[in-house]
C-alpha cells in the first residue's frame, strides 16, 4: 500500500497545485463545460494564481495538500469563510481536487474530512460545498448527508451552468 501525507501547502507547492487543478478540470469537465472554456485554461495562469494565493496567507482560510510516497502533490483541499450567503453557512470548502489516478483510495474522503477539521479550527460552525450539477463527484458529497441543497447558476466563460450548493449546519459528518 502506498503512503500518503496530508500537510499544509507552502509556496513551493503552487505549481503542483496548479497542475492538479488544471488536470482535474480537463479530465472531469470535458463534455460538461464548454471546450472553448477548457481549451482557454492554461497551466501558467494557474501557477501564477496559486503562487499569489500561497504568498498571501490568511488566518481565515486554509490550503492543504496530499502527497504520495515521492512527496509529489496528488490532491488538495482549500476552504475558509463562506463566499456565498445563499446557504447561510459560515464556512466553505472552496476546492477539493485529486488526480484521477488516485481516485478510489479513500484520499478524497480524507481530504474532505481534513477540510472540515480545518474549518472547525477557524471557529466556523457550518459549511457548504458548491459543485456543478453534472460533475460526477456530486454523489461523493451527497454520501456525507448534507442538511440541504440549493440550486444556483455559475458563469464560466460566456456560459451559465447549473450548480448545487450542499450545506451542512454542523461540523460533524455522520
């Protein structure tokens, strides 16, 4: 069995986090999101974005990576104070990505639970996750029995997509 480590992200992880996000979008959203939007994504833009985010830490958010036995970043979770008031939750898991090669090993669940613990450490009492309706990971989040869901629209490029906000009124997952 492979050994994995979950730890706080550092500025040195920016390129690897960008790669995980870029690769995950290309694998997951092809056929769901416009090819024009996906083809316009660049790894370089993602690297710059994550370098900026990681070089400006905040006490109100977290970014955590999971690494394999070679210390390569294979996934990450980030979160903090809620950005959307529609769910009336205090916190939010902003992103959770895992390279497809590592699906089915329980790492997604570990990252999700780790993210919830990080939100709790920030003093937050409730949280939400937003997922495109056609994203195959929607069922992953529903296994954790959210208290309620809301439907929203999100704009990506020049197109609108259906999105679901899954909300938990508590910080413990059954």
